[in-house]
């Protein structure tokens, strides 16, 4: 799944978001999801099928000690979706986190593991604040550029200047 529109259509549904949230904690099968989330099994099955079809989830058979083999679902992708909407900017980016090269973390010392999570969350929050400050600065610069372009009286010339600006920005982000 690489299409942002497809991803947004999947996660706009609250039931699908709840299913995804649950499945990020542990693999599950439809009946268990239905009971845990208080959603009909039919609705769970429909949403699981859609998310599996788009590649967001994958399933595998699992033997059950209490009955027939059941189908278990797990997330199949790791990504970050970033949407920026400012006075002078709109971007939507899907950033893939690569594969499932997860490091095993020793959680025998729960306090240590929780402390590590707090530290990581703190670092992520700091990066978010830094990013927000950079976006504010970028927005100010773009505001000045847009004011200069808007002051050009010829509409065709303004259109050409906006095209050139977009091209320069696109070229700059492709180099990163």
C-alpha cells in the first residue's frame, strides 16, 4: 500500500482504527475482536477483509484447542502518515518504516522497559516540537514569498511564478 488516498480512506473509519489499534498490541481473530471491541462479527470480518485486501493486514491460520483452525490477523505495514496544513502549505506524506526488522527488547525488567519507553516518547515529542517550530518558520518565509508573488499584477506572470516556486520546492524535497 503506497497510495495516501487509499490509506486515508481506510483509516477514516473509526471501527477500522479501533481494529488496527487492537492488532498493534497482539494478533487476533474476528470473534475475539468482535467481543473486545463491541462490534458485530460481520462488521469486523468486512473491515478485516478490506484491510487485508489493501495490504494493511495479513492473516495466517492458527490451530485452536477449542475448535477448528481460526484465521488470525496482524498488521502488515509499518509507516508514518504526516499531513501538514498551514496558511501557505499543504503536504501529505507517507513514510515507510521499512520492514519488520524489530529488535527484541528484554522486558524481564519491566521498570527498565517502561523507563526506556518514556525516554523514547520524550525524544519523539521533542522532535515533534522542533518540527513544529521549523514548520512555523517555513510558513513565515512562504508567506513573504506569496505576498511578493500576489503583488504581481499580471495573472499569467503570477501563475508562472507559482509554477516555478512549486518546481523549486519539489526539486529541493526530492534531493533530501
